[in-house]
């Protein structure tokens, strides 16, 4: 960045966004630490977990829950805290921060749309599906997704009024709704969303562009990796697979070209190892092991998210807070499930420590 | 490309400007006559206004940069408020420097009779320029100081909220930043020290 851009960012960021940046850094201070996780792992019952969590930032949200506790209630309370925090920040945000915060939630919106459409395909009750939706990604008229019979209806009736409308292109709307096509739809929407988010973030520019650009490119590469892994042995053609990869990231375009033709885990691994940052990740994975890949990718993501807090005067800290909270909720869910099912010896496998 | 354009502009602006003056038949002697006859009271007033105005802009800027971060961080860690008021006080001090120097400069301004042709004597002209210079120096130095203290104060508030041992260390950086304002004040007072409208030549 030039001297002028740097200086004006430092001098003018706090006019609109200084307060909320300080607020989100306060929220980040309340994330569970390694010591908290160790204490949670010592808990014998869900009641103990609830008692311990009442002493953390989750206190007000857990205090009024009646026993007996279930893992789902625990996770719901924790999610309620994230939603309350996010709502507070969104309501107090100026522009372009408001748009940025909205962009962070479009991924959840896509997941909710796919959840309801899949659930309707399997003849589930709409209300039950709405309860399972991610609250950060809700929009009005989401319930009417259950009415749509094919993608064209889906688009025309519901999605054209949502922020997801530009992510639907003409060739997508002509498909019927079945299992395979829904997954392809999800990934196509997500690709369009990532491209859009990346161009928005570079439009904002400055430190936000740099920091978020890095995190989004890691996200794009991670999704490319997961799409490749999940589509080995399915009927997804190589061209279709290539179309699902985002148009940026460290793997774009040559790594993606090689990933598109990879047919098994070792080929994928050799493609990823050509990229130095991912070589470091894959070297932690033993030979032939693919189960730990998810956990290692989560750890890498958490490491990058924590690093966003090293710089001031940018929006990356908000995205990082949302992701870190979600990771923490996943950790709490894992611990609660291990405790509830009496499998305490496996508890360390599933936790990704933040700090 | 941008560097090439900037380099050409840097080399060519002076000859082009002189060429323009020549082509427009600009009478430089007359222009200098006009400049010489601007009243030294105008220059003094300008100097004093720059002194207060820029200092206050610097202080205000610094205070809002620090204040917004401080208020946000104090929601979670209320203990940081009392210590971090120091950052706000450093910024406010910058405005006070500006007012003090402005008062000193203002006491230097005295009424002097002009010559027959309307121009002022040497002492008055010198005093006018000195007060302009002193005011400008103080003003610009305080603007930079206020900004600097503000940005460091914002980081100090956020770091203090995270780890209370960091505050004193960042305070050292802030003290160096606030020294900039003092430099401006010192030079301003020295420059204005010799300024006298009624000195005998």
C-alpha cells in the first residue's frame, strides 16, 4: 500500500468502525483457551460442562437452561450467543462494514437453502428443517423454499429477492432438483459467492483487502481440495469439477487444472505439495492417512484467523471472530458428545485449540 | 509508468512555470511589490490562527481515534478506562500547547504607524513573518503529534484490554510521540521571541 493509503486508513478507520473493532476484540478475549478446554475434558457429565461454561462468556445464555441437559441444547445456547453478538455488530455497523458483515453470512445462507431443499426432497417437515437452519443465514421467505419443485421455481419464487440471486446463472436454473444436482448447485453457488466476496474485499482495499484476500484464498483452495476428494469415483466429469473451483487462490489456475484430473488421494497429495504453504500442511499428514486432513485444515484455518488480530484497522477481525466462535462451538459439541457417550479417550482427537 | 510521469513532472515543472510567466508577460516586479506590501498584521493573524486551528484539529483527531477504541474495549474490560485516559490527556495537551503559543504570539502584536507610501518598516515586516512562522510550526507539529498520539493510544487501549502488562510499555511510545508537540512549541517560542513590531533598526 502507498504511504497515503496507509496513513489515511490509520487516521480514518476509527471514524465509523473503531468502536465495533474494539467490541469484537473484546468478544475475542472471551473465547475458550486451552486451559478451558482441558477443564472441560475433565468433566464427567453434561451438567458439569454446563456449570463450567456458565463461568465463561456463555454464562447468561446457559444460566436458565433446565436440567437434564442435552448436547443440542448446549450447542443451541452457544450459537445463540454468537447470533446475539453478530446482530449487535451488524445493527451498529456503518458502510461498507455492513455489507462486509452481510457477505460473511452468505455462506450460511447457501447452506440453509440446500438444507431445506434437500429436506423437502426427503419429505421432512418444514418447521423441523427451519429449526435446524443456521441462524446467521436466515432470510425472510426462507420457509417458502419448501414449495419449489425445480430449480427454476426455486430461483423465480424465492431466491431472486435474496442476496444470493446474482449467484444463480442461467445454466444452473435449468436443472431438476435431485441429490447430485443439489450438491452441484451448492458448490456452484459457493464458488460464485467466493468470487464475489473476493472482488468486494479487494474493492474495499487496504489492509482489509490483503488480510481477507489471504483467508479467502485459503478457503477457496480448501474447498477445491474437498470437492476433489469428494468427487473421486462419482459421475462428476472433470470439466464439471473444474467449474466448481473458485477463480482465485494459490491453486488458481495451474493447481486447479491438475486437481481436476486427479483420481486418487496420492495424486491429490502430490498436486497440493507443489504449493509451499500446503506442503507444510501435508507433511504433518502421514503416508496414506486422509482422516486427519480435516483436523489439520481446521488447525491451519484457526492459525490464520488468530493472525488477523495482529493488525488493527481492518474488517478481517469480524470474519475471524465468526469463524473462531463456530470452531469453538464445534469443539464444545465434540466434548459434549464424548462426555455423553462416555468416550472420553477420544476427546482430544476432535478439538482444535485456539490459544 | 506512474514513476515515469512523476519524475517528468518533478523535472519539468519549474521551467514550464517560468515559461508560462514569460509568455503571459507577467510583471514579476509588480508581483513582488504586491507581496511586500501585504500588511504584517495579516501575516500575524494568519500565523496565530494556524497555530490554534491546526493544534485543535490534531487534538480532536487524536481524541476520537483513541476514544472510539477505548469506549469499545471498555465494554468488556472496564478496568482499562482510568489508565487509558492518559492517552486522551496527551492529545488534549496538544490543543493546550496551541492555545498557549497563540496567546504568546498575540501579545507580540503592537500597533505601528506605516510609512507614507503605505508600506511598513523593516521591524514590523520581520515581526509579521516571524509570527507567521512560529504559528505555522506549532500548528503543523501539533497536528502530527495529535494524530500520532491518537493512533498509538488506540492500540494501547486494545492491548491493555487483552493484557494489562502491555500498557506501560506502549505508554513509552506515546510519550515519544507527544514530544513532537513540544518540539513545535519550543521552536515557535524561540522564533517569536525576537519578534517586535517596534524594534529600532
